[in-house]
C-alpha cells in the first residue's frame, strides 16, 4: 500500500523512510498548524503514532483538539524561557510569528494582522511535563517563522534528545537561508546534519547514526508514496466507480422493472380495452333499458288513464242502475197500489182499461230493460262493486243515529 504524504515538501516521506520501521512512535511538532493540511505528522498519526502538538493560533488549535484527540495539544508558543509574548496572527495561514519585524513585513505586503497575547513555554518544560518517562521522541519538527533559535535554546539537549530534528531553514515566506543563526545549537549537541530539502534541514543524533543513510537521497519513486490530494482523488474515483457499479446495477434492475411494468401496462391496456368494450355494451343496454322504461312508463300512464275511464264508466253505470232500481221500486209500488185498488176500481175498469194497458206496456218495457241490464256484461263486471256498495250503504245506515232500512 502506498504511503500517503500530507506534508508540503515531502518531509513526512523522508521521516517515514528513516522511521517507518518504528511501531507506535512519538513526535513533537512545534508550530503544528493544521492537523491535516501540509501536516508533517498526519501520516504518522494515521499509522498509530502519538505525540505533542504545539500551536498558539486559536483556530488551528481548535482543529487539533478535534482531529487529534489522542495527542497532547498545547495552545502556547515555545521560547528560550517561559513567560508571555505578543504573537501576530496572519489570517488563516501558517505565517503567524512572534517576531515583530517579520509581522511588519507581512503588514506591508497587505496581510491582515491580528495580535494576541500567548503564554510561552520552553521545549525542556514541555518535554518534562508531557513526554512519558522512558518514551523516546523519534522526531522533533520546528516551524515557528523566525523564532527557531529561541525554541532550540529552550531545550536541554543533553537530557532530551529526539532521534531526528527537522527545522525550517529559510526566512519566512522566502528562500533566504537562516540556519546559520541556530544550527550551532544542534551541531554543538552532537547532532549531524544529514539532508536539506530547500525549505528544511534534517539532523540525526549521533547515538542514532544508523538513520543517516535514510537521508542520502530526496524523495523518489522507490519511496512508493502518493500525495494526499492525489490519494483523495483516487478514493473519490474509487467511490465514483463503486457508485457507478451500484448505479449500473440499479439501472439493470430498473430496466427489469421497466420491462415488467411494460408487461403490466400491456395487460392493463388489454384489460382497459375489454372494460371499454364492456362499458359500451352496458351503456347501450342502459340506453335500451331506458327507452323500454320510458315506453313502459307511457304504457303504464295509458293503462292508468284507461282504468280511470273504466272506473268512471262503472260509476256512471252504477248510478244509472241505481236510478233504474229506484224507478223499478216506484213502479212496483205503483203496481201494488194498482192491484190493491183493482177491486175498488173494477167498476171503473172499463174506463181505466186503456190506462191499465198503458201501465202494463210500461212495466213490460221496464222489465225488458231491466232484464237486458241484468244480462249485460257491465252488470256482471260491476257485480262485486255493487255488492260492496250495497254493503257499505247498509253499514252506514245501520250506524246512523236515526236508523234506516235497506
């Protein structure tokens, strides 16, 4: 697996070449800045190393607390002696400095400067307080924008000896070398200069001389490394390939579902056509039924009208029969009276014979008419109605307060 380099000038590649064999090593990063961007220690942290990060910038210190919870993170500056100092923060950059002359140049160049007070510790005190007893420090990195001399003077090199020391060796934001000011502090403490990369100088403790060969050549193809942006791009490509594979599978599944949906759609269309045809038949049947219903309604109205006419006719005939019956009763009474008076009018029979003959003719005519009526169809049809009417009249008369007779 390729080594991923996060440092701006491949410092971590050189250090890994020399120290990659160490499992769970320890580092001190003075001027740590970001836990990720241009970080010399990010690759080591990912490999399980732990260490101390010294960073006075509040924003970067907050990032370190968040991203390096297993490290010791110190929000302070390091110097030759403990105390406090004014640091010039140069925006969101790694150019923050304790040197007022350097800050003045940044201000002249148009940078926004914010000055804050920070505490100052020494490398010696940090080591004493935070490096576990017996724990070797495998490398020390110092990048403090012009304050390197003070940092190096603040250590007890006889007692606290990192295996490798990496120090920024040019003046801030330039290629002008500045190591002549502070290098004697290292060479005088039995550290050997082994490598320069144009930005930093590397030193190895004499007691770790076997590490010197690791610094003979600059980073090269045999270090099998990849820069972080390229690794990030590679991971993104892998994720994209994975997503593309998933998308292809989803597309294939979607195509299968589409085919299935098309089949269902064809079935639905067939069913819809069948339902449409059936609906048309039902609508035709409904229209036919409506027409028949209208015809039956007309027939029913006609039959109702005919029944009303028949009922009226029956009523009229019944009234006529009642009149005829009344006339018959009157005639029968008259005949009775005539019969009673026959003896009395015997003497007048001759004179009344003509009248009697007339009466008999009238009676015969009435009997003929009544016989015709009784033999008629209407008389038979209305027999039940007459019977019911007769019973109703009888009932009404029987319930009348004055009584009555049929």
